C-alpha cells in the first residue's frame, strides 16, 4: 500500500505491508500537511494481527482528529487512549514550515532519520519501552532543518543499516522508495516507512 501527501512545502510517501500471512497490519501511520506544518505519526502495535492493529490505529485516529496540537499534547492524548489496549511503540513529529523547526517525540523502536542538505543528520536516539496508558513523561526534541532536507520514519519491520547514505544519495522520495524495495521483500514483521522531502 502506498499513500502520498504533498503540497508546495513537502512531498511525502508512505509504504506499508503487513506481515506475511496476516490480513491486518499491526502498524498504523497518519500524515497530513497544512499550509503551516507537516505532521506524521507511526505506531507499531505490540504483537501482530487484530489487537496490534487496534492499538496502533487508535494512535492514527487521535492524531488525525487533533493534528493542530503540539507533539507533547498528542503523545499524552495517545497514551491515555491505550489504557485498555495492548500497547504500541509510537513516534510523532511535526515540521513547522515558518521557522523550519522539527519537533519529535517517541517511545520504543520506531526509527527516524533526517538528512539536511548541509550534510548533517538528525537521528534521535530511541527511548526504550512502549506506550501502554501508564503515566509517563515524554521528551520532545527540537531540531532545525533546511529546505532540501529528506527524512524517513520506519517501523522495525524494515531492517536496513545504510539508511543514512540512502537519504543522502537519492534525490526524490520515489527514488528512495525504489531503493528500499528489496528490503521489503523478505520481511518477518509488519513493515511501514514514510519518506519525505522538504522544499
Ligand atoms: Mn514491528
């Protein structure tokens, strides 16, 4: 499954495949761009199949409903919604176009990498654990980015070590996606990635 979200500031492409033999995907994502920002969430429900899907889908639904809120507010809201559910690893980020600031918050094994055209990478270290409705504090990181920046966020179903050079060397989200194709074939888990470029 491929989805696109584009305006004059950002072009994003999401790719998702469920674990082999499963009907439902345990990963869920949401992305939206407005005139002012791009917001994206990716959640990997614990386990696989229906209960995993239910947890991760709750994250996407809430971010869709409240996308104007900041990343910390969204994470707190999502955490409350997982109280009676199995749990999920979650990343949410927002890129504000006016001041070119990225705010990023996450818990668990979702990975995010941003490449700036000046040559530096933003690579938030994952926070151990998962979201389960227990009270917890979320650390929000802020980074600046420049026009021409490219990013990827992906669940642990995508196993790739050379992700930085891929972001650096390929110039469009389509080319990055093409280069990722071979990594999606022999998956042993639900697999989701979202790649984007900033103009
Ligand atoms: Mn997974």
